[in-house]
C-alpha cells in the first residue's frame, strides 16, 4: 500500500502581519478535500482566502497577543512557521499620516476628524509603558507630525494651513501660516522644515519666511514626506492615476521619480540602514514595501493586507503601523533613521 504524501511547510511570506493581513504559507502536499486545510495563528483559526496543494493564503485573525507567532496547518502535523504579528496599542483614533516618536520613545497619534471638526483631543501620547494620555487640544484637523532637533513636536493642520509647535507640556503655538492644504512635514539636514501642500507644492519654511521648494501633481489625499540618508527629500502624493511614483527632491530642488509602480503610496519612513518603507493603500487593501535606496525598483513586500496608511520606527527599536483608527506595534528589531539635525543634537 502506497503511503499518503506528507504535507510540508517550506516558507511563509510576508513575515510581518497585523489583523486582516494576508499571509501565504508555501509547502507541498496540502490536502484540499473533502475540506480545505485549517490554518491557525497561535491556535486561533484563520480564514483561508486561497488554497492549492503547494500554497495557502490565510487572513490573520483579530485578538492575537502579537509577537513571534506560530502558524500551523492541520494537515501538516509537526510543521510550524512563524510570523511577527503586531498587537494593537491604541484605537479610536483618526490618523491621516504617520504617527511620530520622539527620542524618549513617546508615540504621538492624532484624532484628525472630518474637516472643521472640533474634536475634544487633537493629539494623544502613548508612553513607552503603553499608557495613553490626552496631549494636545485645540489644533484643528491635525494631519502630519515631525519631531524637531529641539525634541518639540511639529504638527500640520490641513484645515487652517498652519504648522503648530507643541512643547513638552502639550501647549501648542502657531509656528508658520499660509501653507495651503498643509499635510506632510519633515525636517531637512539643516534643520529647516519642509511642508507638503496637497494642491501641488512642497514649501521650505525658514526663519521668518516660506518659499516654494518644488512643484508636484496635486494629491487626492495628502502629501507624505521623509528625508533619506542621502539628504534628498522623498515624497508620496497619491493621485487618481492608475499607478503612482514616489519622488525624491534634492536640496537644490531637482525632482526625480524614485520608485514606480505603486497604487496609492502614502506613509514613508527610513530605517537606520537607509531602506525606505512605503505604505501602499488603495480600495481597502494595503501593503508595506521595503525599497533599498540604491535599488529603487527592487521592492520587497514586508506586510500585506488590512487598511494601513502610515508607519513609524521607535528609536529604541521596533515599528508601529497604523490604519486610520488603530496603531499596531511590531517588535521587529529595526530602528529608524534619525534626521541629520536631530542626530547631531543627540551625539555624545
């Protein structure tokens, strides 16, 4: 009598996930009849979205504890794969862009609200121990955030076209005005602040003056900005085109397409190795891609599925990703790239 073929797990991709993500388990000998195999994440059953004898795609269930999570299939006893699952650390929010960490590991998250909405709290802070506290009130439609070399938080408002500077006690004061539909912000190597105006401008905010830095196509959502280790400004600005690109702009204002083939590229962040991470989100589906700065079209999907729009690296290690309502933490052993101006202030 011929023995039944043995089911095996050979790989899992991608290796990061949050609830709603799609994870593909590759292998051989998966039994599809009379019922599809049962996939479990840390013992919790997952919906199987696609199945073949050598591949199963499962949707990560809600309610997992997070961390390095075992994935098992009932038709492959003794076989285990692992994925790093992000656990929710804050919910009931309204994010438009990345959350932001300061150097002490405090995480700032927004309740942006609909245009003109007067929310009771504009920005919350999630402390390193996980405690969440109201932090800023009175900033209308807080949109994008960046921490300056002074360790103060800077926040754009798409409602009134201003940038607010927030002190350590949560008090906010206007820093710059008349910036159009102000969204993405980032600090450059010289400490100057750059702001994306959704109508199609990137502005340089200097001492006492604001100048046009570059012009790009208008965005249907928001500009997202991040400075790379090469001193160039990287910009995503989702449009209604069938495909969008991530741009990069030199400090002299030279604009180049950097990486192509995205659906709706949104939040951007660099790790300490200089890799760019791009959140691509369209029609309720999202993915996070890692893009080497020297190989801009060599994209690797590191997380797939859900409805994400932003991300940020913890300076102490780890990563948070966010949907519009929820922040998830992934302890993946990566650190973010500090802006040059900030790094200079923190060197011994």
